[in-house]
């Protein structure tokens, strides 16, 4: 029996404009990227999310084919799926949101399926903190459960107190560098991580995009570089892929020791590298475990002094 | 007998303004930082440079006390030392040059002392490419010699053809990310490194400041993170300290295999971490080999999965 990873997050239609490409209306959403990335690890992954009647069966089939349990995904009759449109600058670290339509997400009440209430690892993807909280409230008590949370500046702006309530309860937070500084009020990552530790999470992972990721654990830092890529087509979903690679690995290992979390960061980084080379979810969709392991190997070589 | 490292670069008066501190007129210059950082390694380091009559003996004594041979440093009677004044933005990755007075540097003709013409490692610090070339011209032939070069965008703007001539002859180039893109005309670091390989250097090291350094060797990348620091006081000289830590180590090892160069990048990174925590050269001046090794150890922990 595989270990269970429960994921909550958005499923969406994205419309992405990069300096070199446009996606049209395509599959997106945090839970989608997390689920796809987690599928490289040997966990039993279930998603809690919501879509509209307009959400095509082929998208659902794609995820089911990847071994993802969608019994927690509600499809709202007559409803429209969450929609996001964004445009990246020439410097793809920057993007503007052109349109957001919450649609069925506005009234979303997550329902964790019975068979995922004992999940050993829970990944709270980027979403309203109140929804993340509602998921936690439905879980069976388990003092060994590992809870991860990803969030973004939007929730700090509009729902900070709810967000802080959820952050108290998580073991591992993944957050990008600017957002870590916003959340902590510090303009230095070491100080920001210390402040975020105080909020609850024992493990603070700061995502720095093309510059890699930094784990702070008891103030000891650990660094994983991103793979240098000749072509970055679309950064959308890179952070979610990271979270999926990490949380999928922790579930498969049934262990969240510092060493396993560091290994998980390597896996998250490898998943993200498969994500950004194509538009939208295409890179994750088209990659199998072999492709994933090849990236993981490149990442190990990137960190290794000995030549072959 | 120790192995010889020959360094060419500026010696200067710097006046540095950061968001939190001002240095007044203080010791600076690429050769100064390189020499101080190289002194953490067990090499016989000699500097070729020029200063004015206004350059205080205490600065020279400081370097001599660190074991640096200054017989190649010309002191021009009645001349004034090169002066640079710069101001950092709140984002200390950005700075403005407020004043530059070349003074004795304008007519500098480097003279490599007889006993350094057989140096096994040569570090061409950031300086006019014509001066870097004149140093190479004075060396005794040695097919095993390792030549490193550091440069900046200014020389690409005003002396590109001379710069390209020198670059042809070097084994290792250290250059920051933006400058690598300017030199290559590429807007991607992997492509930029490939293009710079074509110009001559077998080893291309791209410095990314707080985000670490990337080595490209036969298109295989190797990454060393910078140490996360709670307080960065002054980034001046960080790149020169990196070059000094690297080149000093290669000289001491009398070997520039890919493995030694990777180890050298760790040493350069450790030296840079000692530099940026204080104004000007104070951090390097006050640090001994023990402090240096402590940074090196922290850097290894930063890259290591196993806990203690």
C-alpha cells in the first residue's frame, strides 16, 4: 500500500503570454502542477479542488492516467472554472496578471474524501488560507502527519490573519524570496527565515526561481541550485512543481527528517526544471519517471566536485 | 618553496557610500582585495600595480605583513593614487560611480619583477586589457602556466578588441552575469558561457553575487552558492576576493584540474563572504586562515545533505 499525499489547490484555465509564446486557454492551477509533479514519486496522491462544467474530461483523464485520485475534485453543474490570464516581461522573473475570474472558486467548500483523511503528508497549495484551514479541519488526528504550505503575496494582502493561523500549523512552508520578506517585514533572507520560524514552521524553504532554493532549519541553511537551462519558455507552475516534487517524495518516503527534506528539495527542483521548458503543463505531462531521474542526475552533477 | 601567484590589478583609494555606512577615503583596488584573499592560501603572491606618493606606508605594510610581495608595485613620485567613489542603492546589487580619478593609473606601464616572471599562476585583475596584455608579454614561456582573468563592462565598452585579444590567452575567466551577457550578446547564461568558451577560456566562471557562482567547463555546469549572510555591509571587492581565493588556491595546489578549480570556487566564495560583512578591506584584513576555514566549513554544510 502506498503512502498518501493529500493536495489542495486550484484547478484552472490559464492563458499565458510570454515574450516568445502564447498558450491560449490551457490547463493550469496549483493542484494540477503539484499533482503532476508528485506523480514522479511513488505516493498515492489525491487532489481536493473544484472545477466548472466547462472543464473538459480530457484534462481530468490526463490526471487520472498519471495515477492521481480526483474523488476530491468537485465539478459544479453550470459553473465556470477558475480562470487566470498573465503576461511575462522580457525578464521572466516579472509578470502582470491581466485577468482573474474566480468563478466556482468563489464559493469553494473543500471536501476531503473519506479515504484521504488519514493522509500522512498534506500539501496545502496556494489558495485562500480559509480553504487551506477547512482541509486541515477535516483530517483525522495524526501527530506524525507532515503538513506543507505554499502561499503568495496576494493572501498576505487580503487575508493575513487567516494565513498566519494556518502557518502556525504547518511543518514546512515554501515561499518565494520577495514574499518571505513581505511576510516577515525583513529585507534579508536569513532574518526573514528566522521570523517565519517564529510563526510556526520548523522548515522554511525560500524559493529563488532561477537562483535555486534555500532551506532554513534551526537556522542552518541548505542550498539547492536550479538547473541552468538554455531555454526557459514559461515559469508558470514552477513553484507548484517544486512543491509537488517535494511533497510527493516525502509521502513516498513516509519520513520528513531533515535529510529527507533536503532530498525532497532536490526532487522539487528537478520537477520544476521539467516544467519551465515548455508552455503550461506540457513539460510535466510529457515527462516520465526516467526524464525526472535524468534531471535529478544532472542536478547532482551540478553540485559535485569529483569528475567522472 | 611555495608556488608563485602573480597578480596584476589596481591599488586605490576608495570612498564607499552604502545605505548604512560611509567609508571615507579608504584602502581599495582589485589587486589589494585579490592579494588579501589569496593570502588565505599557501602561495607566494606577488602584486604588480602602481600607487602615488600619497599612498600611505601603513597600507603597504599591511599587505607585506600578509606575506604579499610588493616589489612589482611602483610608487610614482609626486603622483596621486587612483581614486574611486561609489554609492550603493538600497538594493546593494546596484551602485553608481560618483567619481573616478585615474591619476597614476593613466600612464601605468606594469613591470613584472624578475623573480615573478616564472609564476605558475597569473591572475589578471580588472584593469585595462592593454595592461593585462603587457604583463603576459613579460612572462617566461611556460606551457603549464594557468592564466585567470577578471574584467568588467567598462572595458567591453571602451576597449573590446584589446579585451578579446587577452581573453584568447586565458584559461579561466571570471565575469559577472550581466557582463557575461553583454560580452556574448546572449541573454541566457548557458548560451553566454558557450559563446565565451569560443573566445578562448576553457573555464568560464559566472559570478552571480548573493546567488553564488556558476562554472561552465565543456558545457558542464557546476554551482557554488554564496553563504547566506544576515548582514551585508559592503559588496565592494567581493568579486576580487573571489578571484583571489580561487587563484591563490590554484597556485598553492600547483594544479588546475577541473576538480581543483571547483574546490577553488569554494575558496573564492569563502573569501568573498569574509569581504562583504564589513566596509572596504576590513573583513579580509581582520580575518586569519582559521576564519577562512570556518567559512569554508559553513559552505560545505550548506551543500551537504547529511546531518551531523
